[in-house]
């Protein structure tokens, strides 16, 4: 696969040391405490890096010896320049400001959730006619009739489930957390192996609410908690069990491992993300799903004239650190699957982006407009060894929001498209249905006093007095888990016993080959410049017609909309 391997911005894999560093004794300005992510020189010693960090004003708190990355906390404004001046350090990137939330800023207790157009278009969407259990066979789950997505890829009771269900395969959910108590997740959830690599951030450097008040004294959530809902949805798509409740995932007997790297608000920062990847490599995780990009830069550019030098250096650090972590996980047998993105842009063309940096590291910092040449890289979707997945709607058209590009898209999978309807108006049932933490449905006012949903975006399923809740979401974040689930089936079919970590193990290269070889080819539309028409509801109740054009390039076998095609669970499972 082509993953921009010739781009000079991606450095070779490195060796030792992930550090967490606290404020030290170097020259300080007396300013606010700040965090930095530091990249060691390849092949350099940990001792030399420790010394360089201390000399620049830092103190080591923790160390991960898998890859050459460090996280530093300091009050010294001179720290970045001082650290870069050492031959033991090759990169420094800002992380987050350390601080506590003023009580008055958190009076409503709400996090400021990060949303894109795919999620924003779900708000207020109506429901079309829903097929449900009355059309299901007895062997299907109660809500299988609402899972058009599983029908599209053959992940059904009479499809892939007859041949392979992923038993013994471990799938890592690198996301906002997983509700391990959800009745349609609990049976497959491995709490002992799960980890949370994040700490809640009440407010950002500008005093804006991020995650809101910490739910726990340590500000570190338990490994079976999800206060966003995104990660639980992803986990459910991949591996909700067959248990006569709700839905079934693509691989209903797989083991779910929460590798939380996302904040409650949906931000994914560098250090938790690389920690999750190296942990996956060290603990026998077979497949990881990555439905995110690493904040604060949607695109990381090493020499974009729109960026000041310190931002260029920061983005180069993100690229190199992420690639080291991806390389490490891949070398340890982890198949890497990522969402292509929801920006409705062609990643192989020069584009304009106004979304970054999306998280302020210093007061007053805000996003600005940049021209993005193709030399810039979005992580992890453009990383080497990563399968980038575009999104399809119920008709199999590429979803209106999905990023794409001939040579960027590796595979496609159902991610939902609420405008993929006959009248071009939103229908929530054309999104993807999967598990939803009950406490979030309650907190967001989506349940009646008797526990039934009061919105078409939430569905309830009960069996023998046990009820689970499910929500509709759309995005390449939902497409990627379908592909990850099929990758789990591939490991189940190809894998041999893992005598070190238990379970099964299969070569990521072999898994990729099977997914590509069995995918359902879809040609570019005719004409290849496809027009999306949406009837967008306005505040006054009228509809505004919105059209956009996306150009599909490539062949039937491989093109910018679908890559090598829509993943096919039944073909992978059956062999």
C-alpha cells in the first residue's frame, strides 16, 4: 500500500525511552506550568536524554522504554530551545497546560465535546421507517433489522457468523474509553488487560471547559468507563456479543481491550496515543482501531511557510513520534486500522484547512487558515502500515463527509450517511447503531422517566429485565471499526496460538492481504465527478439545497472513493 512512504517527514523507527517530566530547576520565567513532548535522538542513550531534559529545566517522573519519546512539564519558556540544542534530543512539541478549573467555569458540569460535520448533522435528524425484530430470524439479535451496515458487509447470522466470530482474538479500542458494564459489551470486555493512558483536563489554556469536572479524585477514569460515548460505540460495532440483546458486532466473540487515549471531550494527544500503541504491541493485542487524528494538528507539516518555525518543529515531532509507535506496534504483530477523516476532502490534493491548532497550549492561541500541500501528514491515518478506511452509506455511495483520495484510501466500510435517502433529507436510521452508555443518555436528557428513549437517535433493547441502550452515529469513525472487525475475523481464520500472550496471532501483512483480496470492488461513479445534494433543514423549518462535488480517480479495482473495495466479512470468515 502507498502511505506516503517517500515523504521525508517520516523518520525511521527509534529506540529507547518515553518520559514524563515535571518542573525542574532550570531557568524559569515564573509563568504557567506547561507540558512538552520530547523526541530522543535515534540510537541515543536514555541517560543522555535525561541529562538534557534536566539541564533544560525538567525532572523525570516516569519512563517508557519502548520508543524514544518524552513528555515534559516545565515553567521555563526557554525549555524548547534548550532541549533542541542538545544532540540527545531531536524534537520538542507542546502538549497541554497544567492547571485547575475555576469553579464558576464548570458550574454546568459539561464538557465541550469536539464535533465535526458528520456528528453535527445528526442533531435533530428525524427517523425514517425502521425495520426491526419482526423481520429477524430467531438466530439474529433483536435489533439486527436496524443494522444495514452489517448486511452490507455480510457480517450477519447467516453470513460471517456461521464461519468465524473472532474467538481468542484481542482488539484494542484506542478511543475515549469503553463502558465495560454495558450489557452488550460486558461479556467480551477484558478489564484486567485494559488501560487508561489519559488524565481528565477540566479547562484549557484559555479557560474554556474541556472535559469538565473530574469524576474521580485522581482525574483518571476507571478502565471500564466512557464519558463521551464514542469509544463504546466503536467497541460495540466490532465485538458486541450474540446474547439475545440489542445488536451483534462484526466479531461477536472477540475480546475487547480498552486502550484509552482520548479525552472525555474527544481530543487525542500525542503521549497517550503512543503509549496505547506500544502497550498494544507488548501485550498481545491483534488489531487496534484508531478513529481519530492526533491533536492539535489535523495535518502535520514540517516546512509549511504558513507556520512559524516552532510550529514546524512541533509537527515534525508528532510525525516522527507517531511513526515510531506505529512501527513498534506493527513489528509486534498488531494490525493497524484508522478512520480516513470527515473533512470531505481529497488528501492527495493541495487543500485549505482552518481547524488547527484545535487545542490551545498557551493563552490566546487559536486555529488559523493554512494551505496544506500533499507533503503534510495526518496521523495516524497517513502513517506507514496503517489501513485508512473511507465511509459508505446505505446505498454504498461514498459518504458525503468522508475524506478520500486515490492512493490514500485503502479500504471502505459502512460508516453511515444520513443524507443517503430518496428525498435527500436527513434520516437518522441511515447512520450506524451501536452501544451507548446509559449514564450519558440520562445526563443528556434522552430518556423518559420510565427509561424509554425520547429521541429517535437512541434505541432501547431489553431481555429478561436487562436493558441496553444504543445510539446512531455516523462518520469514518464508524467505518473504521467495521474494517477492524473484519481484520479480527482474519486473525481468527489465519492466526496460530500465541504462546507468549495467549489467544491468537497472525501477521499484519497477511491480514491486510486477506482484507484487500476479499473486498468488494466498487467502480467510481459515472461521471466520476460525483455531486452530493443535501436538503439541509433551516431554523425556520424550510430546506436549503446544498451541493458539493467530489472527484473519484482510479480503477474499479482501486480508487480514491473505495480503495480496494468495501470490506467483506463473509468472504474473510468463510475462506
